[in-house]
């Protein structure tokens, strides 16, 4: 596979630690209801709500230049924030607030203005996974286009690398000897800055509040945590 220039994206956190707006679609009529047309095949009622996005998700890049296998671009948490959705990712690329629309099984996330923007368009399949692509446009012209799927994080536990867990423990212990916390290991994500690729370990830490923590090495300076409000 030939090399392709990739923008500085700290891999793929195209869902930001920000509050975004979402629209909820209307439901289809129930079979036999006044809205159903006689003589047509009955259609099961489909109820789609933005609350279906609440929880932890991962962005999977099925094809990435120079890599033979799919990689995880980021882990993100969606939660309720009034009538909107708050999105906080372990790593981040864009700091501006995206517009989010969930229309039936179609999801759109959009950052930026008319000339320079990033769009994630995806369709939810029968397994609840969003299959889509990210488009980055500059001056109204498409600069980059690549596939990105969004999958809900499995509840099954994954064994954490011991060196990363030790580094995280040492980092958190500096908050005080009596600090209590629990940490769940999510896996590794791809960070790409120019031609440099790294694969930090991602933990979700709970100590009264929740945080995403990235571990890039054994030294405490290589640990970075981000609050999940």
C-alpha cells in the first residue's frame, strides 16, 4: 500500500468534549394504526431516540494507510445534557462544537463552516453499529475522505498491560495517599501526528467523577487524564 499523507489528527477523535445539538425523528406508525395504509405490508414500529447514543463508543478505522488491520481511532462517551448530548473523547482533534443529527438510522456530525469543515456521515445497521465515512473539506474542496465505523464498547473486561496500569497508578497516587479509584482498560488507540504514529493505552478512571486517561509510557509525565463531566 503506498503512503498517503494524513492530516495531523491525533488519530481520530472527531467527537469532541463539547455539548452538541441533536434532533429526534418522528416514529413510524404502528401496524393497524390510523397512519398505516390499508393493503400495504405491515411495518414494525421503529422508535429512534438520541438516547440510543448514550454510553461509550469506539471509532474504528477499517482501512488506514500503512496499516494492514483495522485500528481504533478513539473512545468517546456520550451522555445526556438537558435536551442535548455531551460528547467527551479520550483524545481529541477538533475543539469546536459539532452539530449532531440522528434521523432514523442516519447519523451526521458536522464541524466547521461552509468552506472548511469535517463531516461524519454514517448509517446504523441491525447490530447497532454505525458504518460511515469522514470527509474533510478545505475551501469547499474535499481534501480527505476515509472510512470510520462507530461501535458500542463491549462490557467484557480486557486485561490491561501491567506497565501502563502501574504508570497510571503512580500518576493517580500523587493526588494523595488516600485517593481511591477504579480503572477500566479499554484498549489502544491510534495517534498520528504527521508521519509519527503512537498507540497509547486508554483507561476510564472513576474516583467519584469519571475521567479518560491516556498512558503513553511508564513515566508519570506520559499520563494524561481528561474529565468526563
